[in-house]
C-alpha cells in the first residue's frame, strides 16, 4: 500500500487517549442525506419496497441539492451546542456523496456534480466542529454483495438472484478501498461510523481486523463505532470492536460497562421524528424538552447523544428540526457547563431529576418542581455553595422550618426555590460546588 499521509501526528495507542475529546464534547449532530431524500419515505426505501436498482435510478438522475450549504448546517449545529457531526458518506443503497474513484454511483455523476463530503468537512471544520463520516458496510448497489436470501437486500426474495455467483472478495476490496479514499482525501476525520453487521455478516467476514489496522495506521486518532462486529463489552474486545458502543433509539437503562464492570464510552443515536432519512409525512417530532432531558440522561450515565436530522433533497433541514435545535441551543447557551466534560455522579438518581458531575461541581438537573425545598439526599454538609446555573444567582443551602424534621433521614441538604414553577420547566440546573 502506498505510504499514506497520517493525520493527527504520532501513534495514538489507547482508546482512553482517543476518546478524551469525545467524552468532553458529549453532543453531536447526525445527518442522513442521499437519494432516498427524493422519494422522502426514509432511507430503507429500497429494502422495504423491494425496489430494483433500475426502479431507483430516476432518483440518481434527478439528484441536485440546489440549496446545499453545509456552512449553514454547521452554524446551526454550533448554535445548538453540538460539537461534532456525522454525515452519511454512503448509506445502504450504495450511493456515495463523495467523489470515489471506485464507483460511478456517486454525487459527482448526478446533476449535483459536486463532492458533497468535501464541502461538508471543510464547512464544519471552519465552524470549529469535529467531523465524522457514516459509512454503510451494507451495499445494495454493489454487484458482489449477497442478494437472494440475505436478511435485508432489496432482491432477497427475487428468484432471479438465487444461486447467483458473486465474488465477495471484490466487495471487500471495494469497501476497504473506499474507506482508504475517505481517510486519504478529506483531511483529518474524527469519527468513522460504520453501520451495520448482522447474522454471519460481521467481524472477519468484512476482514475487519485488516480494515482497522489500515484505519489506525492512516489516522491513529480516529474513533470507530462498534458496528463492525465483535464485542466491545468483553474483557478482551477484538481490535475491530470499536471505541464506543452505539445504542440506537434508546438510552441504556444504566450506563454501559464491560465484563470487568469498567465504564465504556457510548453514544446514543436518536432521530428527531421517527426516521433517519427525510420523510415528508413524518411529523412526529420530539419536543426541545425531550431532547434536552435525553441529552442530560445520556451524560448522567456517562454517554453522548448523536441527534439526527434528515435534510430534503434540496439540502434543506426540515423547519421543525431547526426550531427544536434552536431551542436546545438556547438552553445549552445557559447550561452547557452541566453537559460538556461531565459524566455520571456517584449518587443515586434523585426523585426530581438527574445529576451530572465534573470534578467538584455537581449539577442538579431539576425536572420536577415538587412542593417545598429541593431535597439532596446524602449531601448534608457537603455543599460549599449553590448557584442557579443559568444566571449564576445564589441559592441558599439551608433547612427551612417545614423540613426540619426530615433533614437527618438520609443525611440530606435542602435548597429552596422561590417560585411555584421551575425557572426553566425543561430543566432547571443548580450548580453545587462540593466541599473537597
Ligand atoms: C439503523 C438503520 C440505518 C441508520 C442507522 C443509524 O442501522 O438501518 O438506516 O442509518 O440505524 O444508527
């Protein structure tokens, strides 16, 4: 292999080193965008509707994102408080948003005529965000990918493909070659987000060890998710088991620990409505409050949130998504310190909400106002000072008359909030500076 340029300097030999920025940044933007944005019935369209390549071809011939302006996307993400992004370079349909020399099935050959990934990485870096690429291991366009009898392929029940002779090694060479292109031609890539392994299509079926060795030799600092296969939670994970676990459409009930009960990095990916790719009929959007509380829940369990938008074919992010991200950004503007660099606190979950912690600063995320003072079990005589994080105003740590008989139940502390309602009903954050 030609001596490829390394990005990120010297050898980066431990996951702990690699994930430092990731555990600090906590909040990222996922972007699902491609040919499927035209039929606007989600990214699994070809598989669900058993569409042949020919039936899907009109979308290739039409694809022209006239309003694509990744700098605007980056500004939106930055204003929302997101610190990194992951854009689909190739999804399961095999269409490449980047100018790959290994296929004709790419954006530069559509009316778009441009390398959408090149523009994305440049724009997001210009706004100070880290850049990730989603790359589908599954490929419903490549002739040497299994079809008949596969679990997901659009032609899985088409008898024309029964007994078809394919050369899977060709597909693996193509797959690895495209990953090499992405790590050679687009500068420093911060995350490679593979998707996804299934049944026997996992691990060394993809020649995953060889792939990860190549990736790590080219970009030692890059983070890789866990979807190449293997078991990131084992005591001795495979080389390709990844740097972070990737729960989808769920926040894990507890944190994520490996077989040695050591916490491992994880990132939950969540849609804003019910679909990853643009779906014109799906108006089932989450509220800003749900998104904020989901982000807090992730961090309170030591994890990240990757929040998805699905732009339409023009390159326009749905207005519903924009409004939610703007509202989340306003909250992050005032309360981001309780997210960035924070992790789980060594305290039980309180009745009124959740805790996040960063060193001696404990952040109480109060979701439910309740009646009377807010109760902090186990924190009696441990709080040096308390501030409303949004405006820095002082909050008094004291036992009001109505609480006197309860203050020793669980060695607790009390803070009185004056209003009947919370200052911010989405999440009111109290910064507690703990006594060393
Ligand atoms: C699932 C879906 C895929 C989506 C991914 C995001 O794997 O199949 O369409 O990109 O989730 O995590």
